[in-house]
C-alpha cells in the first residue's frame, strides 16, 4: 500500500449514531468482512476511498519511471520482462479503481482528482530513473516495501479491497524477485555495473523508507485505520520489518546501505537506522519533488490522447442499449 498521502484531517462520524458505530465495531472485532451493501460509518467509507484511490493512482503513475526504460533495456529478455511488469501494474490500477467504485465514487471523479493534483500518489514515483540499475532498485526496494505494506491488506476488513490485494501481492512478489535478480547480476558484473547498482541503492533507499508514511507520532490516521482493521500494523512497525528484511539482502549483494548510523541492535534483534529526512518527504508530497510536474503532465497527456477511446466505448455501449429494429 502506498499510504503516505493519508495526512489530511481525521474523519469525523458526525452523521453516525453511537449504536450504529458500536454495532459496526463489533463486526470488525469479530473479523467479519464488510461488503459494499453493508452499512458502514461515513469516516470508514471516506478513508477507504482515499486510500484505495491513492493506491490505484500509484500503480498507474508507477508505470512512468519504468516506461522510460522500455526502449533502452539492455536485452530483448529484459525488455519483455519490463513490459510484462508494466502491464501488471496497469492491471493493479484497474482492480483498485474497481474496488473503490464499490464505495460509491466514480472512476471519472478519481481520475479527475489525480489530474488536478487534488489526489495523491506514492512519493517514490517522483524520483527520476537515471540508469538501468534503477529498474532493479525499484523492483527490489520499491516493490519490496509495497509487499511489506500490502500483504496485511489481504486481511483488510473491507471485502473488495482485501480480495483485490491477494492477486496484487502475488504479482508484486514476482516483481520484487525480478528486481533483486537485476541487482544481483549488476553487483556481480563489471566494476561499472557494480557502481551503478550501488548508486541506485544510494538514491532509492531513503525514498523507499518514506513509502511507509510518516512516523507513528505524526500519523493521524493510523490509530483509527487500525481500529477499523483497514491496516494491521503501524507505519514504523512496517518500516522496521522492511529494514530488517532488506539489510541482509544488501549484504549478500555486497552493497552498502547508505546510512552511516545503521547498526544491528543485539538487545532488540532489529537494525537501528538514522533519521529520515521528513522535510524532503513532505516537500515531495506537496508536489515539489524532482519529477512531480513531469509525472502529472505525462498522465494528463495520456488522458487527453485516450479521449477518443473512451468516447468510442461509451458510444458503443449506448448503441447496444437501444432496442433493435424489427425488419
């Protein structure tokens, strides 16, 4: 899950009675799935719309940094693998937009919010991909962080989101392994390839840690989302799990994590890490990252270029709705 944009004002259930809220929470505590036709608090619905639509936007925008390298992949095999991955991400966006639509929001509205800049997507996709090694770093680190976030979403309390995530996680797991394989090849390649791999790790390590969202003390939605079992773990817990899993992988590659304060804590059994640059995080979220404007401009161009396809589909649907004339 790409969750760091969930930093707006906390939702208030002003129209929901205490009795309704108590009955709903009882269902949540009993691990029942909430389905589209079930009653749900307004805040629960709004939180899900915001989270799922942002997740969908992130999958769609996430195709852009990788699409930049389709024509420059080093081999035909790498090109085919990258194209397949981009296609998977388009499919993830489709699943997630469909899941969000079950909550009463239209796809058109969600896309309008993205193109206008009102809706957020993961900050990680506002960083440039400078070398082929970045394709490995994105698969290994970015998809690895996504998996750490998304596997618990398979147990999300909202049924359509939970079910969509099962397939998404299977495909993301393949993406993560493919990215790590790219890094492994480069780390064991020529000195120049090894330098490229280390440089990609240096540039994507900290943005990958930011994917888990603000620290728990600054995350105003986490407590309520966990109470509703939309999410199962806090931002900091997920971030720590990712670090603990990824540091040994970097050591196996023979690459160095770009954190001089990183050290293993014998007492806790975890890797302690340095402070994240939260000023950079919030700047990127606010639209001031290296590629924010470029990414939105690309999505707007694609949306405008595809207008004729949408119009054709709507015309076809209208045509088939009309009764056929009897000869």
